[in-house]
C-alpha cells in the first residue's frame, strides 16, 4: 500500500467539504434538483470515505477529525440556509448548530485542561447525524415536489430534535466524566 492511498478517505472527505458551497448556493437559488443531487453526492462521499478507511485500515488522525467536521459543517450550512429561508424553524436549526458548538467547545476545553482527546462517535451520535440528513433531505424534497407529506417531515423533525438534545447531553456527560477522572494537564487541583 502506498502512503497516498492511505489518504484517499481524507481526499474524499475534503471533496464533501468543497460540496458545501454549491449545495448552499443551490438551496439559495431554490434549485431543488441540484441541491438534492449534490446532497446525494455528499452523502455518498461520507459512505465511501468511511468504507475505505475501515475496509483497508486507512484511518488517520486527520481523518478522525476531518470526517465529523465535514458532516457538522455540511449540516450546519444546510440548516442555517433553510432556517434563513424559513423552510425549517430557527429554533430547530439553532438546536442542531448549538449541539455541535457545545461538543466542539467541550472538546477544545478537554484538550486544553486534560490533554489528548480520543473522540469516538456513539451509536446515538450516528443516529443523530442520520436523522439530521434525512430531515434535511425530506425538507428539500418537500420543497421540490411536495413529497413527503408535511406530517412526516414534522414528525421526523420532532424525533430529530429529541435525539439532538439527548445525544448532545450524552456527549457532555460522557466527556465531563472522563475529564473529572483525569489529572489536569498543568497538575493543578482546581
């Protein structure tokens, strides 16, 4: 195996990050078919990079940070754009983005006070990401062609909100507990 092949999942993840701008632009133009197609390409890239990394052992420290960052940036851009357009409630977009800001802020605080942080996405976190993707796609599909029905999108949004809250709280409690059991990096007690 060449070292370059080991970086292929990271390259695919970088493509997903690059897709954020055209997806957002398509949403702004109300070009729903383009938004759905690009969104599908981004989802396929997420599946592909994960498969390659696991299947061939091409996981890297960069990839461990880059992949979830790409997901968070993509979803934040989509939710903020849809909220500005009043296609999703602002409070729901704020919950999605706020959860991720709390997790990132907590990770930075953990790193500063305790040291190196091994982030492992939980099953609940993966369900959260899947629900966010499904909700965003369902919302855009409804805008494009009136399907799925409004009740479905509403119920999916309610379920997603609950999972956003619970998974965010799970991260806070899990990593706060880990931090409490670890000595501080500077050796202090306070």
